[in-house]
C-alpha cells in the first residue's frame, strides 16, 4: 500500500477514535457534574482538577 495512503488512513482512524473517546468522556463528565451540582464545593473541586 502507498505510504501516504497508509498514513492518511491511520490519521482518519486516529481522529475517529479520539472523537468517540472525547464524546463519551464529556458525556460521563456532564453526568458526574449534574450529580454533584447539589453541592457546589464538590463541583468546584472537580473543575479545578480538570484544569
């Protein structure tokens, strides 16, 4: 296979996997934040850990 095509395929797969991972990660993060939103201190601690 052509080296450029191989690199391009790897790049596309890498982007797709990263998008899926980020989407699931952000969704679980939103669920965690909404659960913790009752106590504001936990939310601020969680946000500080992310940064």
